């Protein structure tokens, strides 16, 4: 007599399948640096729900036979803190009889639709975090990217910041994907690349210096504040200090606003290569770090990417022997895009530009079952509880995560 096969799905089987679906559906988050907070490796230190990410040390060279002394040879380590504080979950319910399905059927009917939404929001949250810390920008607000020059100009911005050529990626929204596939069809490419573009309707891998140009439906849209484009804004240079995080801007009327993520330049304030300290020939692009409303005909703007003159030696990122030389008081301030304008924030970036971290959620007691699994730095928990009155099983699938802009200068926004 043949032995019956037990097809009842176990907690670990379900969780592993759910995590696989999530991993296959994320786009942006699969191409950034991911850290699991219990690994405690690669310079990551676990500390009360926060992960400390060490940044690369920066130095300057000296000439001649004599060894430099004093502050010029001190190593000052810098780090950013990744706070793991966003908990998202998908809640569902199914009958006990559905647990007798094979994993493929259960996955298709129950897991896949919910996990797809969870993956989209995971990507959206992390892209929204990422773009808001990046000043480098190319493209025009309100115009769909559709030319190779935009991608090459993004490369240029990244290369000016000494970004490694390897592991460069690009994530674009569906409109940009359609525009780029059509716009690049006439360029010289290997026949296999062109065939892949046409067959899938997506950009093939390894084009124009990017390991992957991926399409995502989770690219966030940025909306500028209510500033008046007719106003002439000027920087109060006396308020800027080495590595300071605020800048005062005059010439504001009424209660004009700026939104976090807006980009602006200051006339005469040029970016420099972080290694040679030579001017890139392009104005440094500041990014607004928090929403701000005018008061007393002035904005006090928090900036997400502070500047350093030659006085800060290895940290220097703008041209000038001092901050007074780098930013001249009264210089014109110009914003990217129009007042209240909107546009998708496509991103070109290096794998280490951003760090996404997840951590384990507690495993509750006294439930029908719970399971927790980790894959490629992503931790997921599934908990379900039986209800005897309806013979069904409420279930929740959770991830707890956070992200940080580790090296925003090595990324570039492609406005759409």
C-alpha cells in the first residue's frame, strides 16, 4: 500500500518562500549595500536599534622629504547612523484547508500578491530616503529622460566625486524606462543588447557603464515648495561654517516654503574632486535636508550635504582656501526646477552610496506558529494565529528596516 505524502506547509517553508518572493520583487534595494544588524561585520556596530556605518577615511598628500606632523596626519574617522525603525507588514487570512496546497499554489494565490505590495513599499521608502540626501542632479523637471547624454552626465557627476566605475546602477520609473529604450534604439550596441531591449521592453544589463538600468514602479516623485520664481535669492555667507548644516538665504517674501530634497546652487561655489582637490568646473549642488518656511524675509535652510573648504584638508569638497572664499556673501542662489513643480527622482548610484539595514523582530509566544528567516541581509518574520470560530488563520508578514545615505556624492538624481 502506497504511503500518503504529507503536503502540509510548515512555517519555515512558507517564510522562506515569502522571503524569496520579496527578494525577487525588490529593485532598488537589491542593488545597494545591505546590512543585517546581527552580523556585526564590515565595520557595522549594533547599538540599540541603530547601525553605525563607518565612512572611508580621507587624506591629503604632501610634497618633499619631510614627514608631515600635527593635525595633518591625524586620522579622523567619520560615520553615519542607520536607524532601523520602519516596520511594514502585510496582513491576510486563509483557511486551514489552504495549507494542504503545495507551495507553488499557496505562493501564487496568497503569498505573491501581498509580498509584491510589501516589496514595492520597501523600495519606495528606501528610494525616498536616498534621493533626499543627494544633491548631484541632471535632467529637467517635467521632462522624461530619453537620451544617452543624461545617463552619461550622471556618470560624469559620479566620476567627479571619485566614484568607482564598478558596481554602478540606475533605477528609473516606467516613463523613463520607455523613453530610454526608445531613445537609445539608434545607438551602436551589440546586437544581443538591442535584441534584449526590444524583446523585454526593458534596458539590458551592462549599458553605458551601468551594471543594471532597472525599471521600478516605486520611484518617488518630488514636489518643490511654494517659493516664488520671480524672487532673487542671495546667500548670507557669514552664516556658513566648515561642515555646518545650515545656510541662511535672503530675498524671500511672504511665507514661501522649500521642501526636503530640493536642490540649489550658490553662484561661485564650485565643487572639487575629493582626491585631487581640483575644481570640477561645476557648481556644488546643495540639497535641502528638511522642510522650511520663510520667516523675516529669510530661510534658514538645513542642508543634507555640508561643505568643506581647503581648511578642512582631506574633507574638502568645494573650491576655496576658506569658507569665506568658497561662498561669497550675497551670491545668487538658484534652485532646480520650478516652484511647486513635480518630477520623478530616478537615481544613478554606486552600490555603497546607500545602506539599507534590517533587523530581527521578536518571535512571540503562544501563537499558532511563527517563523523568521534571513536572506541576503533581509530579515522577515511571519506570525499566524488560529481562530476556532471561523476555522481560519489571520497571518501577518513583517519586515523591520531603515536606510541611510552613506556617500551621497557618489550618486546622481536624474529628474523626470
